[in-house]
DNA sequence: TTGAAAGCGCTAACAA
DNA sequence: TTGTTAGCGCTTTCAA
């Protein structure tokens, strides 16, 4: 059971166009690539024939000689339905698309989910299907960066890789939101509201740099809080709900909580409701991410930290192009994007 | 500013491998493609050299002769942050991935958002980067199907295209959820609860077949309801909230509402709350889609209609392969997947 | 401004 | 079981 294209000769080649318009292959090629030195009437004639035949250049052939594909891979993990809940990722992609479009490049999204995906994606990247790769939130120890390096494929990270992971970390530029600064903003806001028992629900800080940074931001403001006030979860709604319950059990008099993601915060809010705590009167809550559809739908709507995802995407694409503009062989310039507090009703 | 691969000779070719292992190109090719008739020790030697050199076959070259890419395009619109909020789409993709993996094919996701995306995607598809395409919720009148046909590229629709759109509709197989049946289930459930004034908030039924079908399902059960009980919205949260307000204004004594998407339902719930209506006591609510993270986060949690998205994805991929297995040139077999009522607290 | 010819890296007959 | 040869469809010198 093999997927085959329409039988041969069916698809017109550049040769067909040439014959039909009474010029040589080279001339047709020039027209296709909009090279200047072709007589206007020839251009017109060739264009007509192209339209008539429905000719589309065979990219494989073109690619074989030019070594360009005009496509860039965006590689992302989609762990158990999480990633795409994210308007964040949406915006990121939009930024990437817009920047790539300026270079005439097509973004193609690849998934890294199940074990065998990894090998297939590696083959795809190594096979020269794309001119570069934007790699998102790789697991610590992922071998993809190594692979792209060997293949000579430019790559840029989205989200800073967890540090302390040796070989791959320093080589590629990355773009990330200011997780630590954002967390600081959130906690400072809570403190400025006069809250004195400020807890936090964290993400999986041993696996994700963003989670580690957000916890660090909390600690920046509140270096001496008791460990009762810190509860680790996994960036899921249910995880947030459970963590909140534990916090409440360990420390019934808490009056504020910084929850390191909106999704977890929506779970936390539910737990608070079930325990009869009013938000924000009894407990003020700040989330992180500004997933609008979640943050606006909760009761009460969620005060949270926003990152400019579109800008991040745009920058990643730009870095990718920079990286190969000759200049940047050694200059691994990375970027951190500032965050912003969005006030709604929960704090 | 052009994105270039590592300078030439840097990437080893099959020729390099051949020379280094003292065999011919063909033999190396045979090893790569795991053809049986090669002496075991030769295989081993060649494999060693491949590893040593970090050789990866150039897909463009291979593709030029085999006419296969082992990649399938998944083309989707991502209108104003909507698409990816969708765990539905997540599951769909998972199904697609799993089925494609069985054929060793890599799914690559392409976006169709802004006007120029369309041309670029068309070039990409026509350029032979992929063996087939899975096309999602195209706008009525979209020219992509026509294009894939000309290029001889097999295609399968996700979501039935709005009928009455002439040329393209009948030619491609599609996979869709049973929108009409699901809507019937929802409304029947409301009726079985003893509700007598059952309103509905619809999607944009002139643009999306799913919206039209869901409205039809409502009418199947309640053919004679006054037009006061039907309000059209746009599948957004805010749209759902506004539509609910209009329904309440036009028909204050309604006691149930079928909202044609969970996202709109979350908006409707908020409006009901603001108007002091208790759910489900005063007004019972049923949504559609089962976007778990939304449906579970609303207050009260939302009763809704679920579609088996993963199965849909799997089927689409299977249909794509079937379509080219020779048999199916004329046999445009499409599939509709049944739905299921998920009871939570809102009805 | 145009055409002829060479070659990108690979697979696929066909011979050996 | 292996090697030789001829392309796949395009771009790109180089001459004309």
C-alpha cells in the first residue's frame, strides 16, 4: 500500500513548457525565477503556457541544485493534549509565520510525541526537507540539536533549555519569555495588595526551565517562606487543583497564591471555591501565561502574566535567518522578552 | 539574507560512502534501502562507514527519482487563535500521526491564515514536497482541492465542505463527525429533562457545514420553535455570551439552551450567571465538542457532545492511503463518526 | 538576450 | 551478489 503520485508524464515539466513556448529550458527557468534579462514578450508567452499547462516547478529537482527548500521546520512536543490548548503557541506561530513570509519561507510543523516520532523527525530534518529548524521545549538531553548540527542545519530554540545539560546547550541561540521577571511581577503584585501569606503552585521545575525560573522569581521576592507554601504540580488543571488542596491543608491561613500557569490556576480556583474560600477577598490568585480563553472564563476572571508570544515567534525566525547570514557563526545571541501583568478580578 | 546549508562537500554523499567502503553506489543504496540481496559483511561495513561519516541520504535526490517523500501535509486554518484551543484538533492530529506512522510517513502541518499563505501553501503542495494532503475546514470556494487535483496529489477532507459549492465538493472523500445526530442527542436530552422552552445558539451556519448541521439537528427535534429561540453567533466565547443575552431578552421564560460549541457555551453560562439564572435549575445548558479543559472548568461543569476525534484522524489518513491504493480512483467513500452525550452538571 | 551542456545525489534497470 | 549506466527535473556556467 504505497502512496504514489499521478503517473509520470502527466505532470508537465519545464521541458514541456519550453517546447510549447518555443524557447529553451533556460529561458523558462529565468522566467520562473523572475530574472531580469528576458524580453518582455517572451516572459508573457511563457507565463501563458505555464498557466495553460498548470505547470508547477518540481521542488525536489530545484532543491537538488539550489540546496534551498524555502521551508523551515517548527518542531514541537504535544504532550498529552497540552501544547495546543495554548493560544500562546498560536501567537508564537503567527509571529513565526509572519517573519518567514517576509523571506518567502513556508513553516512546516512537526510533532515530537511518541518515541518513534523522534527518529522520523530526525530523518526529516536531516534529509534536507527544510532550510532550518525552530525547536521548542525539548526535553533535557534531547539529541535533536546535535543532529541538526551534524547535518549543518541552522536551529534556534524556543524556550531556554534547562541548564546544566552539557553538550548542546550553549551552541544555539534561544528566545524565551522572562519567566523569572514575570513571576516576580506576579508575587510583587500580591504583596502590594497587602497579602502576607503568599503561597505558590509551581510547574515541574526539574524538567522545564520555565517552571524553574518562575519558582526562582517567587523566591526572589519571598526568599524566606516556609516550604508549606510551595507546592509542585505538573502544569495541568487537575494538578493545579490538587496542589491547591494540599496548600490549604498545610497552611489554612494563606491569603494569596501565585499559580505558575493559567491552566493550573483554573484548577486552583475550583478547589478554593469548593473549600468555601472567596476569591479575591479571602485568597488572591495570580496565574501565568494569559491564556485568554481560560483566564476570562474562570470565576472570577484571572489576573495573570502575559508574554508577547507573537514577538517571540517573530524573533525566533529572525534569529534563524541571522544565524546563517554569515555574520553569526559564533555570535549566539539569544533574547528574553519582557512580560506584563494583566489585571482582572482574581487579585 | 538567504538561508544556506553548510557549504558543499561538507555533507557526505552516497559516493563518499561507496568509495570509503570500497563498493559501488548501488550497493550502498541497497544497504540504505534494506534490500535483501547484499552480503551480510558488506552491509555491516557500509553501515559502519555511514555512521562514521554521519551520512544522511539527500531526500531531494531520492525524491526526484522515486517520486515519494514519505511526508503528508495537514492543512488547517487557524482563524484568530481558535484552532489550537482545540483539544479536538489535538486528538485529530494524534490519530493522523498514529496512522501515518504505520506507513512510515511524516505529517507536516501547514497553515492557511492570511491571504498570501494560500499561494505559498499551494506552491508547497504542488511542488511535490508531500505524497498527499489532509485538508481541514476549507472555506467554501477554496481553490486548494482543484489545485491538488491538477497536481495529481491525493487529498482527503476533514469536515464535510458546505454543500452547494459546485466543482470541488464531490470529488474528494471526507471524514466528519455526526454534527446533526449529535445536536439531536443534545436537544433530545434537554427535552427528556422536561424542558419545554428550548433555545439554541448556533454557529455561523452560512459558512460552516458543522454549524448548519447542528442547527438542522435542533430543528429535527423541535421543528416548530419560534425564531425568538434561535440566535446565531460565531463560535467565539464572546459571541456565545452576546447571543445568550439576546435570547434572554427576546424570550425570558426559556428553560434550556443548546449551544453549538463549548466555547460559546462558556460565554452563555457567564451571561446566565450575570442575569441571575441558576444552571441547571432555571436554565439547562448543553454544549458541543467536549473541549475538556473548558467543559470541566465552567461553573457548573458543562454537559456536552463528544466526537471521537482521534478516530476521525486515523480514518482520514487511512482514506488517503486507500485513495491511492489503485482500487479507489472512483470510489469516493466518506465516513461520518457517531457522537456521544457526556453528562456533567449543566443539564 | 538566449541556448547548449553539465551536473546536483540518488535509484533502477540491465549486465556481469 | 555486485557494478555500470542512464536518467529524474531543475539551475547554472559558458558561449553565442
